[in-house]
C-alpha cells in the first residue's frame, strides 16, 4: 500500500516528524526479535519513537500480502507485531537479571513497567513521552506473554535491550501541556476533555482504573463503518477484512498513572480504547 501514503505519513516515515515531538527524541527500531536503540541517554523529558522494521514493514511496503495477516508467520499471528515497554530496574539489577527472572518465572518486584509506545501500521510510527530519572532500564516487548506457548513470547526470544540513563548535563525540558486528555475511569469508560480536530495533537492518556491499560487508536478505513470497526475481532481475520488501520497508541499506561503520546489525525472516523478490555469509543475527527 506504499503508493497510498499521505504526505504526512511519508513525513512520519522519514523521521522528520520527530522534530515536533516533546523533549529529547529517542529512535527505537523493532524487528524479529530485536530493538535498535542507544545504550545510554541523558535523564529528562524523553520521547521514545517506535519504528517497525521487521516483517510487517516489509509486507506493507511491498503491498503484496494481505495487510490483515502482515504480522503472522510460522502459524504465529503476532510474530511480527511489536510494541515497546520501558521497564525501570532497582539499583544493582541488570537487563540480564530481568530476562533470567522472566524466563524462570521468578517474582521481580525490583522491575517496574512504565509503559511505552504501542503499535501502528508501518510506515507510521508511535511514540510515548515520559520523564526518566537516572538509573538502569530495559527496553522490551511483552507481546506473546499471555500465550501458553512461550516460544511466542518476544522478550524470551531476545526482544530486550539494556538502557542506561545518566544524569543530564543541562536543565530538563518542561513537560508540555496536552491538547487533549483522554481519561479511563474506574468503570472502564473513556472520557475526552474535548472534541478532536485534524492535525498533530499531544494526548495525555490517564488511567484511572486499577489495571494497566493498553491504549489503541484505530482509523476506520474509507468505505467501512465505525460499527464494523467496533465489532471486529482478531478471529474474524480469515473471513472479514480488517475494517481499520492501527493508527497509534500506547503499549501500557500503568494503573493510576498517565502518559503522553503525539498523534497526527487526518479527518475521518476513529475508534479509541483497548482490545484487551474489548472497550472502544467512537472518535470522529473533523477539519
Ligand atoms: Cu515484539
């Protein structure tokens, strides 16, 4: 589908959009099964920008394979589907300790999941903005964690990378004020601070519930309806073409916390919410 990209998508794909993202922008590329990212960064306001570099990107760019099955390979429907979680480690713990503990199914209270950027159909990228203190971190992908077959668990397949955050040499950038606040309430409703108009918008996603929240933005495809997008389930895949494109979002917003993400909306219909909770809200975006 490469020929159908908008000018904005080409901008996003080329990385030029990172100039408009808050704080220091850290580019993270994800594929099977690796992250490419810096080893060391300075503390402060950081935006992680996640690019898909693996099989799903190759398939979308060549356009030859059905977009719906773009992440599937070897019978694994999420093999090429990657998100980023930033995990903060207590002092003295390493990324190798973290990997070992997960592999051995040992408790690891010394590792705290901060969330991160979610998935968008490439060449679109996703991003998450947060303030990082000096310390040891791990960049990882928890896709496949819930599956019985642990060979499908991306972290255990090597998708983790140590990140050291060192004290900053200059004053940190201030956290910018969001354009829109989307708040998940304790009863699972998503409340928006205002209507969304087309353009680049900084969204603060607040999780007022007691569980981590995967936040997804899906753009309803032209000719398809929001009702179809709301009703669609992954199991519909073989019989019903996916009625939306994954447009952006966050892998996790921890319970009781919030996270910032910058999203460029084109006019059209979107649904926002979480497939983990089977709860989506219709979001019409006008000029
Ligand atoms: Cu992954």
